[in-house]
């Protein structure tokens, strides 16, 4: 019986190898996940660590948001990127501008901000009210700055972009210059 199971798994592995590279990634993952799930059911072992993780990719926390109008949040005020482009698992709240981690893990965050015409702009990314990194801009016209960071978060941790000083973050409805995004990269 054990030999039959191993032959079955080996056959599935060979089929999976033939499928990989022949289709799009989403289909490959789906087919491979189905094959592995069949192999696990065949053995009557429903252990969660032996199930293909590919199918859970559609549930990975991810968000992307943009600012649609100029905003002056005040010193240490949260910038509210009000237009949500993507919000898988609803971790980002456009009303507060705060991302709350729905699951623990390692996340990548990125933000881009534009200063008002010829004005200073100093913003920073905050994790649980602790400054992590900042962008300082001053140009003779509009200036853009971008920052990226990887953070290890616990479930319920907060991440937001804040203004350091009373500066205006520029954007408008036709040219969305300022944005904030993040996603889970590992658990």
C-alpha cells in the first residue's frame, strides 16, 4: 500500500512538472494545488502544513491607495490616501489613512509624495507610532520623493504615513502624484 501511494505521488509530481511552464502562473498553481490536494486526500492525511499554499495567494493582504487632492494633515498628522485601488483583506482604512495588519508577517511598504510648488515637505512612515523612515523634499517647483521599507508586523499592528510639520502633500484628481501601498511578503 505504501509503494502504491509513493508511485501515485511520483506520477502526480511528473504531471505537475509537465504542466509547469506550459500555462500561465495562476493556472499552474491551481492545477498543482489540485494535484497535491488529491495526493494528500489519497493518503487520508489532512494536516494543514501538507496542503499547497498556492491557493491562498488570493488572500494575501495587499493594498494600494492614492491621494486625490492636496492635504495638510498638520504636525504628526496621518496622511489619508483617500482613493483605494486595491485592498485585499481590508487592512487599509482610507478614512483614517491607517493600515492595520490582518495577519502577522513580513510586509513591504512603499509611499510616494509630492511637495506643493516650491514648498518644503517632510513626511515619515510610522509603525505603531514609531518613526521608521522619512522623506524630506524642497525644490524650486513640485518635487517627488519615494521610500520603501520592509517591516515585521504582528496582527493588529498599525502602519501609516505622517506629516512632520504642517506641510501640504500635493495631488489632484487628474494626476494622482502621491500614493501609499503595502503587501505581505512572508509569514
